[in-house]
């Protein structure tokens, strides 16, 4: 982890829920408008955070091959919902290519 990395302790399923971790204020202080979301139980915590982030006008990338659920059906449902409405679903290499091009 680099010194410039922002570390938040999340206390609710969604990171943007009041009382969870206050990412919005900390991200705005840094001028960050784009989030890359990955993790486990993506149909719960990752999905909740991605939904809220999109509703707060963040650009959101959901990394399909760096997210996991307990079943293939849950994973498919989450990826379909995320891609259809809430964010740009991509694989890790695609996200890395976007970062390198920026």
C-alpha cells in the first residue's frame, strides 16, 4: 500500500451509508470522481456501494473477474444488474488499460 492510498474502515454493507465510513467527503477532498469496485460477496457489499456511488454521480467501474459471490447465479445477477444500470463492468486487464491510457 502506498502512502497516497486512501484506506477506509467500512461498518455497513454500502460504504456510502451514513455512519459507515464517510468516503464521499474524503474522495471529494482529493478530487476523485471515479471508483473501481471489486471484492467478495459482490452481490451484497460491492453492489450496495456501486449503486450508491452511481446515485452520487461517481463514475463506477465494477471489476468482474476480481469480484466473487457464493454461487454463479448470484454472480451473474449482480454483473447483469451492474452492467445494465449502475456501472461499467469490465475485467481487470481492461481497467488497467484504461488507467495506463489516462
